[in-house]
C-alpha cells in the first residue's frame, strides 16, 4: 500500500514552470527580471493609486496563501519592501520609471527564453505569471533551507 501524499499544487506548478527554465543563463536572467517586473508592475498600479497597488498585492497574496503559506510570507515581505520603496519615490517619477523597467525586464525575459529555446510558461497558462516570483523565491528558500 502506497502512503505517499499526492503532489501539492505548488510543487506541480513549480515543476512545470522549471521545465522551461533549465538553462543557467535563463535562470539568472529570471532571477533579475522577475522581481524587477513585479516591482515595475506594482509601480504602474501605484501610479494609478497606492490603494490599487495594495489591493493587487492583497489579491495575489490570497492566491499565494492557498498555494503555500511560507511562500505567501516571502511574497508579503517582498511586496512590502517594494511598496515601501515606491512610497519613497517622487510621485511623478513612478510611472515613467516603472514602464521603462517593465519593458526592459520583459525584453530580458524573452532573451532568456530565446537562449533556453523554449517559450515562456505563461503562454500556456496565465497562472505562471504568478508562479514566476515563487520560482525565484524557491531558490532563496532552498539556500536558506526553508520549506514551502
């Protein structure tokens, strides 16, 4: 009788995401670009209204809590740092800087996938737009020997 637990959604999603992120150069590009994209996306929403950025963050955290409370905590810390930084920036600079960073970081992502030779995961499943940050965070968690 097999008593192994079925794979959790988070494990299945990270495994599927990693299939198109095996090239070391692509991984490094993602380690830089994914957090930058999250920051720039929050910046774009922040420029609309800070409460909107908080609402988007809260909605993402609800999804992350359902997948993995430890990952949700990591994303909460990351989002809090990013939102704090946005709050310190001059308001007129937030939108143009965020748009520029967003575009450049996505160009980096697509270069990484060109190097990898595989299309981005989110083209098959939009959930992978939310899994990308967890993929990056999973490397940090493994380094720190934290479970998710």
